[in-house]
């Protein structure tokens, strides 16, 4: 809403700090897993899930830096859909984290989370297509169109990465029952 003001720069720094914190947590978990006596297959599944989850804050950080470094102002015609995709992405990440906790707990709702994340990922894809269509129908120069498109795709990738996590959680859950 306010463009690239000082408040935005503070928010970008917060995103960076959270992404860095997520990396620290991932490294701690990985080190702890190697210290424990886990079956190699279990360890591989857990590492795959952790790596898939780690892509989410990485993508959020990349989007923040793209706005900050490139000084890109979001194309006005896609702002409502971009805000909707941002809200959808945040919701999807929250569902993904809840599903992860459930998978390593009682596994009562992983299937339900999977359905909800899959639905959000499909909605996100539709929003992406709608925004990209608007971008390329505009009179912006080609370079600006590509910058705008890339921002939309990166935001949409958050839902895609969340779906990837759920795919891994479902498989890990099935293996636990077998």
C-alpha cells in the first residue's frame, strides 16, 4: 500500500530474520536426527520433509528482496488478486505447519489438511493465471511484464511448495501405518 518506504524495509528485514531462524532450526533438527538411532528410511523421509518446508520461507524472502532490490511497484490492476493470493498463501502455510504437527503426532487429520492445501494450491494457480493474463494484456513494456509475472509466480510457488510438503507428509504417514 505504501510502496518502498522505511516500514517496508523493516518488514523485509523481519522476513530475512525469520528465514534465517528457519534455517537455524532446520540445521538443529538435522543434527539431532543424525545423533539419534533412526532407520535410514525414516531419516530420509524426515529430511525430505524438512527440506520441502524450508523452501517456503526461502520463497517469501526472495519475494521480499525482489520488491526491495528491484524497487518494483505492483501493477495496480493485479493488486486485489495479489493480496488475495498472499492471504491464501499465508493460510496454506499455516495449514501445512498444522499438518506437519499432526503427522508427527496422532495423524488424525493429515488427509483433511491434504485436501485443504490441494484446494488452496488450485485456487492459487487460478489467481496466478488471472494475474498473468492481466499483466500480458497491459501496455507495460516487456521487461516490466516479466518482472510482474515473476513476482506472481514466486508468490504462487508458496502454495506449490506447501502442496509438496503435504505430499511428503502423506507418504510418511502411510509408511508409519505399514
